[in-house]
C-alpha cells in the first residue's frame, strides 16, 4: 500500500486541526487562553525558559483536545447508542484534557503571579 506524500499528510493534519477549531468549543477556549497568555507574556517580558514552558503547555493541552475530539468521533461512529464503555472512553479522554488544562493553569499562575506582585 502506497503512503500519501509528506505534503499531503501535512494537509490532512492541518485539515484535522482546523475542523477541531471550527467544531469544538473547548478548542476555541484553549486558543483564546493561548492568545491571552502570549499577550501577557509579551507585556511581562517572559524569559526564554518561561516561553518554552508556555509553548510546551500550549502544545500538550491542544494535542490532547485534538485526541479527545478524535476519540469522541470514533466512539460516536462505532456506538451511536448509549453504552457504558462508550461513555467511559469519552469521559476519560475529556478528563485527560482537563488534567492537562488544570496543570497548565497552575503553572501559568506560578509564572505570572510573581510578575504581578513584584
């Protein structure tokens, strides 16, 4: 079986990202928070290390949101009616995003609160 050329694979990936941004409210919230953090980072002149941490956290939270969307889509496809295992899969995937988002928020507060105080 032939694989698609690399540029087509990138196109498919971007298509998935844009579909998630358009479809998922929580992805829009994550993007909004990312933009707010970037603006605050510019205002408070984050260090190189602080930028690396923020960018890593953006990537983790958004990647998990993309995976959560994929899990939900597959579960809905294979189990259109309610099933306890389908619920478990969807809830667990959503929980993974929540854990990452809470950790990112705590780390963000650890970076920005000292800049507000001093």
